[in-house]
């Protein structure tokens, strides 16, 4: 079975119970050692980091065909597009946070991305952290920020070998190698022991997770008693009391976005609240920050029309171009109140 150039066309079905699919046994040649066992020791992780980008293993694994293709697509998408993003936008691969209805110039956006991290910490009431897991870490911007701010040790995981390697290289240049460590691993099967982290951080990775229930249960598992768990993610709107699914036009719009950005089925903020409450988590708080992120996508689109943005986009490859083509649909989704930029925070009981 070959997974080269696999395209994950998953049909979103918009109910939590449908986010699990049939599994079967297969042998795959995987460029990503998704189910390797990782040492929980930080030192061992640093040694492993140099191996990340080159590992190729033949493994007997139980896989979900669609889920495996999705992961492959996500890894390739970020392998291909992260250099372009860093070149134009820097080390943070998430939205900026703005005052609602503010007009901002291009140069304000990087500051707005830092503000997103600060507003997130403020909303969650986090004033200190010693051990952080950065789930879906991109090229490690959040981890390095949190390591500097709190002196915390941070472990970042991503599906993209290119991102993991780049995240580690930037950390080394910044003199942070003893504080942060990045590796290729699956958020749904994290290479960490139970209760390792006092801050569990997922900044704009939840939307990629094909099994939201497993995603949340892994976040809860690796959280120490008393730890704060933070999920900042794209959701669809909450359903009304008389609705059991979204409207057909809404399904269609989200499907197109899924195809462009390698996303599985979306869920609502209310669905996340049910999930975290089902684990007995405390102090569950949510907010809709859709208005606070409104200037972001128009700015990303404008940046694609600069000479640097456009030429880099053309060089980066088809997956990146496909992603760029659905960006206007994100704006449409936000404007039509279908897409919500949500934060969900909670605390694991002591
Ligand atoms: C939009 S980027 C966000 C990056 C980073 N959190 C930031 O704010 O800069 C999404 C990230 O989620 C990661 N991701 C998606 N699915 C994942 C999974 N199943 N396991 C681990 N990482 C995943 C991608 O590899 C990518 O690094």
C-alpha cells in the first residue's frame, strides 16, 4: 500500500459519535514513526530530535485507512508550507488577537500573534508553568515563548518532520535547547507518561484531529493533577435547540475548507464542553474570539499578493496553493457565523 501523494478527502458528518471510524490491520511503509515508543526523559528526547526527519520504518500497525491518509496529508501539507509561512509570517502559525473592529497594518500582525498567546494565558488564569506540552507545535513558536516567559521545560509534538527539525534548529539558535524539545508524534497517541505536564497547550491544532474524544482524553491523560488544559481551535457554530445538524450549505462550505486544509469533521464549542465535562474537569470556561481574529485572514490573503508572498507560494507546491485558495472561504465562514474561533480552558482536579 503506498501513501505517496495521498489526498485525504474525508466527508465531515458533524456529530461527535461519527468521529470514530472502522479500523483494520495493515502493513505500511511510513515516513513518520507515528507509534514509536518515545522516552519520557527530556534528555533522551533531545537525542532523538536529530533522527526525526530521516526515520523510515516498516511497521505492522493497526490503522484507520482514512485517518492514516489524513495524517499523511497533514504532515505533507506542513512539510511543504511551513517555510513559506515562516518567511512571510514568522514563527507563530496561528491567528493574531485584535481589538474588535480595529484596522491594522501588516506590521501589527506579528504583535497580534504574540497577543494571542498572552490573551490565552490571561483567559486561562495561567501565571506560572514548569512543564508544558505543546500539542500540534508547528515550528515551536509557543513553546519557545512559554519557555522564555515561565522558564518552563516544553515538549512540542507535530506530525511534520520538517516542522520538528526547524523548531529544534530555531531553539538551538536561540540558546533554548535545554528548555524545549520537539518531535514527530501523534496527539492522539502521545509519547508521554500520565500526568507529566502542568500546562497542556493546544493552539490551533484541534481542528486537525479526526477523533475529538481521543484528542481530549490524551490531553487529560498527560495533564498532572491541578494542571491547566487550553484548547484554542476552530469550531463550527453551536447547534440550536431544534437542530440536529448544520444546514446543507454549511456542510458544503466546511467540506471545501476541509479539502484545502487537511481537516476532518468539525465540532462545536458545546461539543468540546461536553467532552471536557465528561472527564470531570473543573473551571470549564469558553469564549468566542471570532471578532478578535477578524483582521487576520484578510491580512494573510494580502500578504500572498506581495512579491515575496506570491513567488514563495508558487515555489512551495500544490498543497500550499490549494490551502491558499480556500482562505477566502474562512472569511465567508466567519462572516456567516458558521465558523467560530473558540477558546476552551479547564483544570484537572487535584
Ligand atoms: C496551524 S498549525 C499550529 C502550530 C502551532 N500551534 C502554532 O500556533 O504556531 C497546526 C499544527 O498541528 C499539528 N497537528 C495536526 N494534527 C496533529 C496530530 N494528530 N498530532 C500532532 N500534531 C498534529 C500540525 O502538524 C501543525 O504543527
